[in-house]
């Protein structure tokens, strides 16, 4: 498969199981207007939390091989906490010339920002249960009380919302209420959004929360890391492409609601033809 020709400039590929990585790509676009962006959603295997660890590593490796051949990226962002702790090592070994940037729960800045020393990590069940997350809590938030909240439904709710479906406030409220803890006259004051899907629902979180808290979105920090790895901009003006390509591994054509979301993020669905990745086995 020959590489797809993107707009001139450094080529950055954003990758996620679904649409959560859009929040990250938007921050990268602001930080590096000189970069040529592309986005790939492995929606044929969404959600990644349903896969075992070995199956997830194999899955991402297979999809990434096709994406690297298609887009020839200079840098890849794995915009998924569930995948990052498992696949970054194997991918870096396979592609030593390509920097891979992952996503980890922002526990360190949350602990630094908390006044009450009560923080919550709103994650997928897989990320909440992972030893890596527990290690971050021990290393950076040892003096805090940390609630690890594994939401089984929020990523799907965010996907539905971005595809134009009506989102039920009560359903969202049920998912976030465990984040709000009261203990000995103190309340949770910082919530880590430890899945890139969750910032897509942040407006709803703010509106439905029982009290105001600070939300930590990982996207700005990821964009800063990408900026540092890319080095000085190659040009001072934007690359000029009207829309960056967005590829979906299911091969399904986006509906009207998703098309609107993609345009909002500066993307347009890649054509569904024989060259589009179509992985139907999870």
C-alpha cells in the first residue's frame, strides 16, 4: 500500500479506538499549525476495554502496520489510555524511527492542584484497574485520597453524542456521581479525565456535577509533548489543507451527525473504497 499524500509538512497521526482522540488532535492542531494531520479510529474494535491484553497489543500492532504504510507519519499519538500502557513498548520497538506519544492519567498535576487532597480519576474500567494507574497514584498522590472510578458506559455515551444521538443527562449523572466524595468536611475538588473520550462530555459534567470541581484534560499536555518532539516548525504559516483525513477501520460511512462533528474538528472522512482499512475481526 503506497502512502497517502497529505499536505506538505510534518505528518502527525492521531489514533484511538473511537472519537476520543479528536480532543487531542484539536490541541495538536493549535500547537502545530504547520503539521499535516490525519486521524484513525479503530471503531471496528471499539471499545478496547473488551479485549484481553494480548489481543489488544496484537490488534493495535496489525492496524498500525497498515496506518504507517498508508500515511508514513513522522509522529504517532496513541490517544487512548487503555491502549497506551500496553502498546507503546511494542510499537516503539517495531518502529524505532517514529516517535510514539501515549496517554496516561494526569494524576501528578491533579495532586498538585488539589486543595482538599480529595481527587478522583474518572477512567475506563481497564485503566482504573491497571497496575500502571495504581503506581501513578502511589508515586504522585500519596498524600491524597484518590477515588479510581471506572465508568463502563461514558466512552460509549461520548461516541453516541459525537454521532448526533440524544444523550440522557441521568445516564451521565449516574456515571460521574462516584467521583464526588465527601470526607471529614472535605470534598473532591479535582477530577482527572483519564479517557480522551471524556472531555467531549465536559460541558455536561460541569452542568450535572453536585458541586464545582476542576477537570484535568490530558490533551494540552499531549500537544506540548508532540510540539517538543517535532522540534521547531518547518514553516510559520498553516499547511493550508481545508480538512485532514479521518479513517475508520470498520469501513462504515459516517452518518450526518458524525460528519458534522468531524468538520468541527477540521476533519473529513477518508473515502470508503478498496484502499480503506477494513478490519472486521477484533
